[in-house]
C-alpha cells in the first residue's frame, strides 16, 4: 500500500471514531422530551371503516384535550399481521398516524394509554401501534 492511501484511511478512520460534538447529537435523552407516534387503523371488525366525521370527533374529544399544545395527523396506508394468530393473512388498511412531541411524564403515559383504550373501545380495534423515541427540539 502506498503511504498516501494509508494516510487517507487513517484520516477517515479518525473522523469515524472521533466523538461527535454535543450539538451534533441526534437526540438528547436527558432532555426528557419524546416523540410519540400512534398508528390508528381505520378498518372496523364488521367490514366497515371509521369515517372522517367519527375520526375528527375522536381527535377533538379524546386526543386534543390530552395534548393541547399540538400534534400532527398524517393520512397513511398500513399493513400488519396479528402475531397471536397462526398463519394469519396480512391486513391492509387506511391509517391515521398521530405524532406528538411531549415531555416524558407519568401524566403523558397515562394520557396515551387513555387515548389507545378509547380508540379500541370506540372503534372495536384490537390494538393501537405505538412507538416512542427521545428527541432534541430545535426551534
């Protein structure tokens, strides 16, 4: 190998393994702020669909009062398979994705559980897919 190639490899390696400055971090897990994403399938057990009027009412009555500082709703298409049922087919359905950035508090955990329970009771859903990740808010 040439010295130039070896030097170039060492320079690249130094950048790869060097610690990132604090400002370059993707998230600050110590900030206590998380992004929650909830996925609400719109198919009903009887073969019908949650209509826009019913979804809007659910959002206004259940979700917004618990997170009045803001949220985002995205229309999506999703698919899933129930892992508890052997050889179950893949289910495909229209989906509403709700994204909420909030403080990680016991109150928020409780509010999210209430939202999911209300959706399952109101629309007969088996579950609400839910993810969370720490975030760094940049304003």
